[in-house]
C-alpha cells in the first residue's frame, strides 16, 4: 500500500479511531532474536544484583516457556505477563523486590537498545491525530501498558498515541481476536469505526477484519533480509550454547 492510500484510509470519516500495532510497525526491531536479547539482559542484570548470569538466563527462559505453556492451556485468549514471570523468578532465587524491579527494568532497557522508531508512519499518525482522529496502540505482548509507555518514551519521544493497550493487561489478544472488541469497548466505539494497522497478516489483518475493523497490512520492508539475519543470529547463539556446554561454562 502506498503512503497516499494509507492516508486516504485514515482520512475516511467512517474511521473515528486509528489503531496500530507497535512492534515491527511503530517500533522497528533490529535483526536480534528474542532469546539473544533475554540472554543479554540477564548478563547485564546478574552483574548488578549478584547472581550467576548462566543460572539467571536459564531460569528466565524456562519460566518464559512455562508461562506461555500455561497460557495456552488455561487461558488461550490471554497472554503471559512480564511481571508474573519475574515474580516467579524472584521466588525461585529468593530475590528482594528491589532486585526484581531492577532486573525487569534492565530487560525493558535491553529491548529498547534494539528498537528504532518508524518515523514515516509516526508522521502519518501525527497527521491523523491533528485531524481529530483518536490514535491508539494495540499490542500482543507480555509487557504492561506502563512498560510500553516507557519504551515509547525512550525510542519515539513525543508520541501521537492517545492510549496504549497491552494484551497482558486486558487478558485478550489480537492473535485470538478478542482484543479488538475489548479495545472498542474501552474506547466506547464500534469496531466498524476502527482502522487497524499492523505487520502481521493473521493478528493485524485477518483477526481485525473478523472483529469488524477495517485493516491495513503494513509488512516491514526488507523482511527477507531480516529473516536471514535472525537465522544467522540463532545459529551463532546455538553454537555458543553448544561450546559453553562442552566446556562446562553454560
């Protein structure tokens, strides 16, 4: 879709609310992978709170995986929570609340280091807000809305977003479809008045349309190059893990 077509869709008077995905739409990640970012955050945090970085990294990933398995079984419409993940880790390691908050903040800050702002899209959203449209962010994430505001403040600065909605806060996701109706309820408007933008064909287009929204697909340019970069990162991380396992320094 061209920029002119996007602006035309936003300008349509039928669309009173413009909602946008955040990650890989407004916030663009580099070629890093999630397990690499988590390992980086755990190394940084372990040095500050005085725990073994290898132990913290393994535990962080183990609790992450367990949290999402539990969600899939117990509440498939919902999402995991970063706060709950770190609370579980705190119990396992006997950490005080201050140390847990430090580790959680470092994880968010590490993600920030791998993000840049999509300035062209933000300019379009600023234009929408200036015209009287309500502009909101709708994200499937274990981050809370507070975490997302912090990330946006660091990466974007002043933002045209009037509200930020997190699946972990609302207990519903875009991926399962229920989040769109929930946001429409909170915004006191029908989904038919919402225009949603995002990079995921399933979550941001198919499920948005199924919920009654108008949806625009905004796939990231150069996605093949990023996928190759991420594959290379995964290969390097796997090799490092194998080597560390052989030397007993995992």
